[in-house]
C-alpha cells in the first residue's frame, strides 16, 4: 500500500462521516518487489566495513566492553533494539542488551551528533531484545524469555519499572499508537501472537487490558481484537488462551505510522501490514513472493523514516538493511561486510532524520562481547 496515498486517505477519513473504502482499495498493491534503490548502488566497503550509497558515511559510536568516547561508561554486550528521543537541541539513543542480566543503556548526543553522556537505564533483567518508544518519552524494553516482561525505562532520568499488565510472554517489540491510544506487541515464538495493550489511562501503563488479534489463516483479510483472560500467562500461555487468535511465525520488529502498523516475522521472512482504519491486514513483503532473488532475508528489526520509507534489518541474511518505499519497492540500503556471524539490530533515526543508528550485535567476533553500534549520516529522504 502506498503510504503517502494512505496518509491522504487517513486525513480524509478523519473529516468525513461517510468514508468510501474505494480510495483505500485503490491504494492496495502486491507485496514489495525488487527495484533499484532511490539512493543508487552500494559502493565498496568503507573503513568500518560498511557498503553505503554515494553521499553517505558511517562511524562507530560504541563498542561492547569499551568506554563510550567522551564518557566514563562502558558499552553493554549484544546491543539490540533501539530508539531515538529528542533532547533539547540534541537527542538520546537507547539500546537493549540481549544477554542474561542485560538491561538497557543510553547515549546522549549534542546538536552536532557528538556524544555528551552515556549511562545505564535498566539493570537486572534478562535477554532484553527489542522494544519501542512511547509518546511520553519512555523506552519500553522487552524481555525475550518465557514469561518475560515489558520494562518501562526513563532515558531522561528515573527508575525503570516492570509493566506486568502488558502481559508475560516472550516479548519482542512494541509500537505506540497515539490515535487509538494502545501499544502493539510482538511475540517471538514459532506460534506467536500479535497483541495490543489498552491502558486504562493513556500515558500510564500500570493498568489496562491485553488483547490479541483474531483473524483467519490467510495472508490477508479482516481482523478483530479479543481480550486475553489471563495476561500473566501462567499456567496457560497468553498465545493459547483465545480461540481463533492468529498465529505468526516468530514476531520481531514493530512500527506504527499514519493509522498503519507494520511488524515482521522471521520464521517466514515476512513484513505484515495492518490497516487500522478498515481493520484489515495484508503482506507488505514476503520473500517467497518476490520475482527473482529476494534481497531481504532474515527479516528482523524495523523502523520508518518521516518520508514513509521502511528500513528492515537482517538477522543473518547478507547483513543488510533493506528499504521498502511507499510504492512497495524494496532495495538494499546498506551492507555490513566481514560479520556473517552477527545480526543487525536497533535501527532508529535521530529527530532530524539525517542520521540512522543501528548495531551489529556480535560484530566481527561473532560473540556477544563483540557488539558495535554505528551511525550512518547522509541525504536521507525526509
């Protein structure tokens, strides 16, 4: 679906009582197909081992076990999901640590992108994989373990707190929807589910209702939401409590924009798209439906730009970040060389949209002690 067309449809729908579905239907397209990148071909790998289009440059921001430049803080192991937060004239990048007792950290930047501070924002939790930011500037760090919890952390200062009302399961990513005032959640199980949490009060995640998506077995159709009777997930797992809830093969990244939520499933290399105005779903990408050789495999973390481009990171594959444009074209944006035993994690744009942060979770060593966090700067479409 063309995201720019859909944005216009969303505005029209908000101001028209009798909204015709024909406009949305007309914007539908097949799952994304291979195309030439709007940024051009990749150049040879730079000094950091990253292949980028012309006009883009990379830098290393932090390395596991080493002090972040300009601070006294040592960067954590296995950097994973991340997000950026506006901070006055600068910004903050948060990052999870996907190891036992991993937690999460943050790095603060000034207006020129120079590091000014770094610190721990969550400790004592386990296998913090992905997560998501909230409109009230907190970072939801998700535990990817059985009966895992969502932890609300405070990059600007404050003590992290568990949010058990959001369900206990093998959490992966979260995405906030300020229009419907809910948080979407993915589950990293081969028969995982897609959830939404409806807070009793928007902005307060201490209480609310956990719901699960109910739909047929097809790759497109309509959906509804049903309340999960026992969000605690014990003795009956949350994913098996509601008859008719739709199974997804390894839920990973999640991104919300313009009345649409996208999420990825690694078990079948798909990007799913939910139209929240019509309560319908479809495939935005499926490697099995690509004409020719699929460029995107190992589908994992996902983020979006202000232009409407989606950026999808690979866990394995060719160690690439691929981009899906609003007209459903997919191409390679960057490739990390010499790190085939790693995965790309935590893609997130700074507020201006001209810097993309991400990590190689295991770097050149293939170990959680070899993580590297990068920044790519250049003429991104905004």
